[in-house]
C-alpha cells in the first residue's frame, strides 16, 4: 500500500529533493573536540580514542548485519554510515603518531585557523 499525497505536497517534496545541501560548516566532530580537550587537560586521550574505536567497530558490525537482514532504508543507511565511521577511525590513526612524542600543554594548543 502506498501513501497518497496531494499535488501541492508532491510539488513541495520535489522542490526539496532538488535543493542541494551545502557542505556543513567547519569539519570538526565531537571526537575532534573531545580529543583536543582531553589533551588540553592532560587527560588520557588514548583511552578516549580506544573506547571510541571499539564503539565504531561495534557499529560497523551492526551495519554489516543490517545490510544482510534490513529493509531497503536500513541497507541504504548501512551503505552511507561507514564513510563517517571510517573517517573518524582514519583521523585516529593519523593523529596517534602525532600525539605519541609529546604531551600537549595548554599553551601549545590553538584553535585551528582553517574553516575546512
């Protein structure tokens, strides 16, 4: 059974579908912010990232299962979500060697100047 839509409703949906999404502001995730704050406070950033990595791994496992057993919407989400998870994991792998040689002091951290 399909839902029924008014002509006006279909036009509004068509307009919305044709509207491009602008890239979201600066690329700074919660993981980025938590890592920086942990480093500023001389907290255990490695532990934070280990826990986050484990959570991402578990989420990837659930997404693979959704691709096998889910609805079309689940499958499409499972196709899209891993890119975001992989980006966080890649940031972690890239940043780990940079964190290892030095423990940051608050004065060495500055806000990124780039609006990426």
